[in-house]
């Protein structure tokens, strides 16, 4: 500051040191020559007290002289500190305003980014589970233009991140579509569902393919083991039925109520603790075009087996004729 003008003058203290030192040496000679004996002990203690008083007086007068000379310095320091505080207070007022303004701009950037991302999600029809784009790194001052709009860089970047969400959604949707095809193609009786692949559904392509193949292999092994158990169970039932037949029983006649185009089904004896029922069920199902009867029967058999119901002795699947469409 041009107005700041400081002048200084060295402090000046004078002392008749040489004269005083010589006089003090002469006066102290008496004390230095003192010899402490039982007879002079009390005088020695009295002399020590007197010397202590002389030293205290000298120290007090030193401090008083320094204090007197230092008064202008103390006043100067107080004044300079007050000027310093004025500057700091003014600066703090400005920095507080700057902080409030920057907080406001960052809040504006956050809202603009939030709205832009929401609009892009809706525009590209991205489902909630795939809405993963983040923008926290763009909540900065430069994200907002002078006119209060979202700057080009964050606008383009958030769009790219939303498109990544869209790509993930399409990839996952396609994987789920192919999951049924891949399951049947591998030889599974029933297709895998999303629950089976959820843990790696969002993984990269190589990881997904590797984990899916591992899962299909495990399901095929489980399916084969289940088929072996069913065959063993059926063999035990046939053995029990043969043991329960009369030795000279004639061949059973065809069932009277069996349709002529269906074979008569022999009722096996029930194993201990179980009952044998004859159940006739006819129900229509709808499925994708091109699925053959064997695949339908295999799927129904799997469902029955999973419910702890024995494999039916006879099953038929017949395609119904498509309904005729009346001409307008």
C-alpha cells in the first residue's frame, strides 16, 4: 500500500556501566573474602540475603527501563495487527460470497445433469434395472455455461454413458431370448431361466459364455442322473408288479373303456406306502410354432417328475387344427 509509511528509530538506553561495575566489585570484595565458620555463619546468611536484594534491584530496574523503551514498539505492533485484520476481514467477506456462488453453480450442474440423464433414459426406453449411468464427476463449475445451460462436454459424455446402459440392456435381453434356445439345443428337458444365470448375466461376453456352458453341463449331468433314477424306480415297480401277478394268470383283456387308438394300460401294484391312481387328463396348451410332440411330452414329464409324480405309462400330444378366420 502506498499510504503505508513506517519510520523507525533505534531505542537508546544509557548506563554508567564501567563506573558502576568497578564500584560494585569494590563493594563485593568484602563478601567474597568472607569465610564461613560456626562463628560467622549467621553473618554469612545475612550477607547472602543482602546480595540477593542487590541483584533483584538491578534486575527490576533493567526490566523497567526495557518496558519504557518498548512502549512505542508495542503500540506499533498493535496498530499493524489491526490493519492486517481489516484486510483479512474484507477477504473473508469475498471468499464467503465466492463459496456460496460456486455451491449454487454446482447445484445447478447437478440438476441439469440429472434432468438430461432422465430424459435420455426415457428417450431410449431403458428399464429401471439398467439405469446405471453416473455423473457425479461432472458436478463441477465448468459444467454450466454462462447462460445457465449444460456445457457441451458433460452433455455429450452423459449421452454416451446412457447409450452404454442401452447397450447393456439390449445385450442382456438378447441373452435371455437365446437362453431357451441354447438350453434345448444342448439337450435340456426344460430351459434355463434368468434365475439360473443372474449371477453372471451382466458379465462380459467371454465370461458369460464360459459360465453358461459350465451351468448347462451341470444341468445336463443332473438331468442324466435324474433319468437314471427314474429308470431304476420304474424297474423296481415292474419287478413288484410281476411278483404280485398270479403264476398262471391269463393275458389281461384290453380295457373296455380305452379308446381304440390308445393302448390299454396295465395298472401296476402300489409299492408300500403309496397308492395307484388312474388319471385321464386332456388340456390344451399353447406354444411356439414348430415345437414337436416329443418335446411337449418331455416337458410335461419333467414337470410331473419334479412334483414327485411317476412318469405316465402313456401320453399323447396332438396338434389341433388352426381356427378358420372368417372373411369380412
